[in-house]
């Protein structure tokens, strides 16, 4: 069985990357609201994703890694 998440994985990854690159610029203060906006970039692809990511642990284990132009890790964030 191939579910929607499998079919849309590449597009979801691109959407998350684009959302993060658009929303996080040098000097941006990372807030829970900002992380939620990045998370929204993938939840719309799979109707189960909206509930499933919050069902058991009470929150989605979102991790964001911010890189500089040289590809070096600047900051890692977890919610």
C-alpha cells in the first residue's frame, strides 16, 4: 500500500525547506509560532498528518537545523 505521505514525500520536503528559508532570516527570533508555520507546510499534503502528529505525544517532534551560506550549522531547534 502506498499512502499519501509516501507519494508526497519529496514535495513535502521541498515545501518545508522553502517555508523555513522564507521565514528564517539572519536575526530572526525563533518562536513556537514560527515553528508552527513551518510545520504547516507539510500537514496539508496528508489529511491524517494534522491529527497524527499531535495525537500521542501531544506535540509533533519538529526539529529545525539552521545553516549559514557555507553550510555550517548555526543553530538547532526542537519543540
